[in-house]
C-alpha cells in the first residue's frame, strides 16, 4: 500500500516534469540552432530586441530607484493601514495584464483621467515608447516591491537599532546596514521582476500598441511574426528560454534561491505573460 | 550629582514599567525574570523605545516629557551591547568596531581584537563576539553604557572566565553602566549595586551582599539563590517561631512572624546526612535526592524541598546517589522569616 502510493507520487512527478519541460525542449527541436540564430537577425526581431532592451532598462531602473526606498519604508515601518498598503501593492499581480492595459489607458490615455492635463502640456503617452515603459513598470514593480519588502522585513531589527545607537542617521542605517543585508533578496526580486517585465504582452498591446521599431517588444513581435515568419517567432521564444535559464542561474548564484524563490512563487502565482 | 538620572514610565502589555534610578560612575545590574521589563528599560534609555518621563545625562536632558524633549537614538551618547550582540554580519571586526567612530586601533589592541580585525563575526567564538560588541559600543566614547544579557549567549564552560574578563573591562570603561541579566551570580560579579526588577517595578536596589543578607521579599530571596519554603508561622513558647509547611513538617526560626510567611535558607547553610543527626540544628527535613549538580569543587543537591550546597568531597564521602534518602539540616538561626507577599 505504502509502496503503491510512493510509486504513484513518483509517476505524478514524472508526468508534471514532462508536461513542463517538453514544450520548452520542442521550441529548440523544431528548427536547427543555426537557423534560430539567423532568424534573430531579421529586422522584425532586431527592432523588437532593441525596443525591449531600451524600454525594460528604463522601466527597471525606475522601479529599482523608486521601489527600493518605498519597500524599505513599508517593510520597516509600522503604520496604520499597513496591511491595506501591502494588499494594494499585490493587486496588480492578480490582475490580468490586459486589464492593466485598459487601466493605464483610462489613466494616461488622451481621454483618460490625466489625459487632459497631459494634453495641455503637449504630452501624449499612449501608443508611444513611454507607454511601453509605463506598462512594463506597472506590471513588474509589484513583483519587485513585494519581494523587496520581504527582504527588508527579514533584516534583523536589532542590527538597525545597533546602527542607530552608533550615531547613524536614517540614511546611513539604510545604506550601510539594511541595503547590504537585504541585497540577496533584492537581487532575486529584481531578476524576477526584470523577467516579468520583458515578457509583458497584454498591457503593452492595449496601452502602447504594436508598432515595429517603436512599441513592438519581443513578446509582441512573437505574436506579429506568428503568421508571417514562424521561424522568427520561434527564435524569439528560444531567446526567452535562454534568458529565463540565465535568470534562474543568477538567482542560484545570488544565494537567495530557497528563501526568495519559494517566497515569491508561493505568494504570487502569476503567469509570465498575458 | 549623578551622571545618569532617570524616571521613566513605559506602558507594556501586561503592566507598566515604572523605574526611578540614579547612577554614578558605577556598574549597576538589573536582575529579574524574563518579561520583567529589563530590556525595555535599556531600550527606553537608548531611545529605541518610546517612553514618558525624564532621562538626563550629565545634566543634558535626553527625555523630558514635560518639556517635549525626546532625543532620537542617534543623538543620545549611549553605547548598547545587544543580547546576542547584533554584530553586523557583513562587516569585518574592524568595520564593526569603527562603525560609530573611525580610527580604533588602540581599542582593538586593548580588547585583544587586533589579530581578528579582518575576520567576519561568524568566524568568532562567543567570547570574541562579546568583546567586539563591547568595543563597538565604547568606540564613540558614550556617556552611558548599557548591556543586555551580555553573558546569556555563552556556553556554560566559558562563561565563568568571560565573566571575569567582562568585569575588568567594565571597570576600566569607568562610566555609568547598566547591565541587565536574569542571573544573580552574573549580577553580583559585575555590579556594585543590584536592582531586582519584577513586573516593571524595582523591588529592591542594594549591594549583592545586602540582597543576600536582607532580601526585601521571598522573591528577591529566591533570586539570590535562597531556598524559599512557604507556610504558616506562629510563635512558640520557647521564643522561636514555628513555620508549618503544607506537608505538615515544621521549620523553626529565630525570626519573629505570624500568619502566612516564607522561610529563607541559603544552600550553603544546609548540611546533608544519611540519618537524622544528633546536633544543634533545629531543622531536619528528610527527602529523596532529586538532583546532584557539580559546580566546581561543590555539589548542589536537592533533597525534598531544599537545595543544599556541599563540598564535592563531602558528597563523595556520603556516597550520595539520585533516589537515595537523605536528611537536610539547618539551624533556626540561619533561617530567616519573611512575610509572604500576597
């Protein structure tokens, strides 16, 4: 009886693993690696790569710059409504990205909440590269901020107190003690957020459109090339797999593997794209 | 005028911490059970815990609720040695010690840490960590030094030696120093005065010898290591007081008391024998040997309700084993009676 269950559980594990890995392997088996590399050289793929790198870099830098101190304030602070704030941060994670796209459109679009004010200033956001940056930042920032909050929460409060009794003001406590001690978790959260941002599809499509060389990011290029040039679509897909593997390896190197990954995956069951 | 004066009030979950204390350039220890508010008091002095009242150091107000003064922790000249030391794990010994103020070669040297300057805290022994924590706290030359359970993180066998070392370092630091501990022996070794803190109040503040000689209540007595036997006291015709224990046994004391009371007997006043001895001691309690713990050249033995401290040699001669029957004897004149705190 015991043995039967053990065998059944093992079989289930094999089924699950095969189901998860087989499609990824298939991505590489359909077309020879040389052709895949070649397909990445097509204008559509090249343009999409550039747009993705540029928009992701800007969005990610902004998320780190604003998200890190924000996470510190929320993670170490004790204030009324803290639980509500934490839930609000997690809300975008459970929203379908398409909904995020509509939400951004009715906020920053020409007829949106801030559209009139932006129009007066001569700024148009929707269907520009700025829109891509906003869409990417919107979907990846909750992932980073929530992970960063957890990292700051896990720093032993006695160490921060010790720094204060050694005459360190708030900024020095943050920079010399909290930041280095949370670095592993911050790195892990950053890598996961970056991967999530690069894969963003739905919000970008609705809010920024899919204009090659301007707003067409890699995931949008896969969709656009799907019926035109299947090899290019496959090649971009393979590129994502390579990037994903690199992110996971980086996480392992950072050492935050068991803690941060289990923490992030258990809290947010979100698909990498729309 | 004392360098450190404080009168603070901190509401806690179960009770309010209310302490008034004045320290000269001396080491004062606060002992008490866990949850008595000892750590909270240190944190309030350091500015890490909101408190009401007044704290002044060399005449400077750190806290004065009446005048709205409440300096943040980083502006109070205080060195705090945390329980478990709270060393920065990502910094070397040198960087830890120099966190508060640079250029501490002399201090590293004096604390025997020069050779360990480039080591990380996780590579250090408990005693070394403690020295780093103390050196780090002293580096900015604080006006007040606070230590939270500085010996609790150490192994039993290194503890005695490190306690002696700490005593010398604290004496050398020569400034108002408040040490928190749950161990009376640690307190008595390190401090010139010991305060007993229970449920947020100072029950007694006196020299260690005074606390042993005249504890204010049964709790203070038990904290100093005394046997505390509770019962009902009544005067006898011989001028002695007789205390009837719940077991029905009688204990005689030369002290006077009436009603609910506690008999206080120190372990070193208790002798052990196999059979009831024919001696001058008035009190003989027979019981089973429930524990035998060697402490250096002595043995602490628990017989019935009483702990006795006898020499290892005597224990050997009696051939005491766990489960044996033995008799604990102590004189009526070595038995103090205290009114029972209700």
